[in-house]
């Protein structure tokens, strides 16, 4: 009996091998050269946000949000950001599939150019859009002459400017998801007689749906906060091209309380985006 007990103890609770000793994490002090810069960085990032909350005109906030100018900017921002996200989905998902699933000369260069708006100053992006789609632009000149379509300083120009800066977020997210997905499912569908597009629609899309959703949320949030390319390409006309970031900039000069109210809306949207993507980041970690 004693020998049997010793064997059971050595085998562990399940009997499948020796019991592993429990390792307790030792509590160690934080080095001072790391603690002080870390606390300074935390304060640097959080104090401005706390100041926004502290100085917010909470009593007059409902009346500020109910004003015509604020409501027009909010409505236009929501509509244009949603439309820009739709454009990014229609164009960005096929582009991400091409970058992830096909081989062609210069693919690395194309990927770098696609992600360039991530690091390009938004004002430069607005100037580039003017040179391409303006009345005297490379493409805009033909659009104006042949179809009478003028994009700058219109609501459509707002959507284009926001889609230009937001689409790379969607492309990067979807391409990463496609690279992580097993391509053998698509190959199995094609061997069973499905076309490549049918395999993409019936097999690939359901697999990468979480990546598409995450990329769409990031693109929508980026489009909602776009400022530089919008004011350069579409201007700042209330009710037509004035989005919330532009309204914040304008109200800060004349009505600081309205600027704070709009800033709180953008802050709430950013927090909602982070909360929506938290599960995906935790899963990826």
C-alpha cells in the first residue's frame, strides 16, 4: 500500500506523469528608472483627457448638443464616415485579398503604397486629392468636362477624403486575417467545382468576417476623426462639408463650450471603438 501511494503521488492527480512543482511568481520591486518614465508617460496621455472631462460644461451640454450647428456637424460626420467605410469595404476587401492570396511583380511596393496614407500627413493627402480629382486634376478635369461632376468642396468630397485616409486600416486588418486563415478550405471548395469567386463568397468571407468587422470599425473611427484631408479637399462649409473635427476647430475660436461638447462626442466614440475591439485584441494576445 505504501508503494502504491508513492506511485500515485509521483504520477500526479491524473496519473499521467510526475507532478510539476508549483511556481509562484515572485513579487519584485519596479526599478526606479522604469517607474518614473512610465508614470510620466501615463500622466502625459491621461491628464489632457481628464482635463477635457473636468472642464466640460456638463450643465449646458444638452443645449450645446441641441444647437443647429452641432447637430448638422454630427449628422454629416456620421453619414460621411459610414459612407466612407462602405467605400472602403467595397474596394478594400478585394485589394486585401489580392495582396494576401496572389503573387504579382511589385506586390511589396503596392503594399507599401497602399499603407502610405497611414503615415502621410493628412493635409498632403488633401493636396494629392485636389491634384487628382480637382477641376484641373488628372482625373477631375475629365469628370467635369464629360459628366459635369465636381468633387472638391462637396459632401461627396468629404466621403472621398475620409475613405482615402481610412481605407488602409481596413486593408491591413483584412490582409492579416486572410494570411492567418487556412487557404486549403478555398482549395477544397474549388476542387468540388466552385469558382474562385464562389469560394471567396461562401468560404473565405465567413472565415475572415471578424477581421473585416474590426477593420471596418477602425476605418469608421478614423474617418469620423479626419480633419486635414477633409478641410483641404472639401473645405469647411456648415451643413455641407463641415464635419465634427472641423466644427471643433472653428468653435474653439468663437465658442469654446461647443468645441468641448463636440470633443466629448469624439472621445466617447473613441472609447466605444476601443471597447468593441478589446475582445479581438485580447484573443490575438
